[in-house]
C-alpha cells in the first residue's frame, strides 16, 4: 500500500514544468497563427485587387467597343472577339 502511494505523487518539477510548457505552446501557437492569418489576409487582398483590375480592363474594353460601332462588336457568340 505504501508503494502505491509513492508512485502516485508527482514531483514538484511537474508543477513548474507542465504550466511552463503549456504557456509556451500557447504563445508559439498564437505567433504562428497570427502570421498565417496575416498571410491569408494579404493573399485575399491581392486576389481582390487583381479581380478589380480585370473588371476595370473588361469595362474599358466594352466601353471602347461600344463607342465604335461596327468594329469588333459582340456578335451571336457573345465573346466580343474577331471570328476566325
């Protein structure tokens, strides 16, 4: 019975080591997670800017085609390009 009690009592190092490792894990996880979040946000902003740029080019192209009747108009295909 005394041997069973001796095995069940952790040393005082456990009360220091385990919380330190837990806090260290939280800090490292927070740092890595915030970096991943910043990278994902930057990627989304870049995609949105490219999407707006493509839309602006498309709108400018359609405006130019609309102001010049008979030149490259959108025929039955709807692509707006010249037929080959």
